[in-house]
C-alpha cells in the first residue's frame, strides 16, 4: 500500500505544536481541522509518528470522509470502504466516536450502524456470518461535525501520553503530552537550564529530559498497529532501530525538579529511572521560597498546585505571591506557568508578556509566559 492519509489528534490549544512536530519529522504538508492535524505518509510515517510525537494524543489512518444526514447515508458510505484491505478475518474492531451539531446526534446509534456496515462488508469477503474478534485490534473511530463524517482507524491504542514510565500514582499529575507541549511552547532547548519548582511526580522535568537525550517518547511502549498484518514487521524494526540509534548522552544535569513533598520527589526519581533519563535530571526536596540557581539564564516551567474552593483561592493567591518573590532572585530567567486561576496575574503582581488558553485535566487554563532577556 502506498500513500496514506493520516492525522494526529491534539488537545485544545496544542494543535500548532503538534503540526510543528509532524513537520519536524519530515511530513510537511499539514492541515488542521477540529483538533486533527492531517498529513500524508506511508507505513513508515505511521510507525515514526507513533514513536516520536510528544504532544499528540493519537495517530489515526483516515478511511473515509463524507456527508451523512440519515442513517442510510451513513451505512452505505461505510459499506463502500474497503475494510478487508486492513482487517483480517479474526480482527477485533470496536467502534467509538462523537457527534457535534449534526443531524445524526445519537452516538450509540451511529456506533451500531457503522459496526453493522463493516460486518456486512466483511461477510461478503470472508464468507462468514459471525466474526470471532480474537485477533489484532483495529479500533474504528468516527467524528460527525455539522453532518461531515470522518471514519478512521486508531493506530495508537492507549493514548500517546502513556509513555510507560509513570507507574506510581500522585495527586493531579499533569498529562505527559501537555507537559511536553508546555516545554515546546516555551522554546526551551536542550543545553539550557530548566527548573520546575512544583515537580510533583516529575512529569515536566522528565519530558524535558527525554528531549535532552533525544529519546522517542514511545520507545518503551507498544501500539495497536504493531500487530496489524498489513504493516511489514521490518518497517517497525527499522523505526525502532532508528529511534534507539538517535539517543545521545548528556554531560551535565541542567534540568531540575523541586517539590516540598519528599514522597513526590521519591516518585519523581523512580519515574526518571523508569524513563531512562536519571542521568539527565536532578530532583530535590525544596520549597519554592528557597529557589535559586547559579545559572544566569534559564527557564522555569511549572504547574503549581491549584484549588477551586474559596479557601483554596486565598491559598492560591498567597502561593503566587511567594512565587513572585522567589522568582525575583532569577531576574534574567523566563517563567512559564500554567494555572486555571484567572486571578493569577493579579496575585503574581505582573501581567504576562503572553498567555495561551489550554485545557489541563479538563479545566480551562492559561499558560502565562514571562520572557527574560536573551542570553548574551
């Protein structure tokens, strides 16, 4: 099979970052629509995108796009797709999706219609009445927006934020893909100092460390499409060999994570070892009021604790004032702070040079960006 139409999904506010990553991988003709970044590629592109994309949520193969205002329209269009080119006789093929501002708004009914159409198509090809669904998983995903239907195969399986290193649970951890997006938006680059004074179980520093050693974030996990018969095993072996060969050592620990909670710091150290980046990152028990660095220039990228109740809001404001006082000791550094508290800037005492809307754990948040001077 030659060229494929692929797309990566992104959370609100990170679409341009995902598009930039795709272009960096060498797939330049991107198009963004409703949280999907479309690009052309082949089986190699599918494998490499799953391995390397740090900020995307999933990588999907576009199977069809059409307009449907009736269930019959939906059934006939799905029936016309050559599913047998992808799905073997024993394929497991669950169907999930969503509907927005469309004539067809019942998700469960659309799921049933799509499943029935795929089964009818495969019946004619494989001469079977029922399918065991005991083989490799081909997750069929659909989205219907203003009567426009997109049908695809999810090649990823568990979301791309599941890197495989964060096995210990901690309170309200930031998603790995969002942590990577925060770093990329900041334009931090390996070889420069980075501090997260509220590191929790270590996600932001570990994501930075993965970038520092140039390790593909998907190298320690598996994907649904690794079991797809249509993709030659050699294609996967080549993509994995390439990723392993590009890992590079670091000479010093320029990435630091601090937290006042010793248990969190212990978790962060464990996760760093799991991720294979222990040599690139340093974790320490330290209060934000004691933050310091010998480096003249650097980046603070952090997700400070946040509470929504009235008492929590007052505590938030006190914390932000403490942060502002502490950060004054690093006047030539840049600060990047994500918070769902709309009163952040007032409490911090300084208007951000730039902010960006993002969703953090389902909460509409703002990424407050304070730019320090460029290094001499």
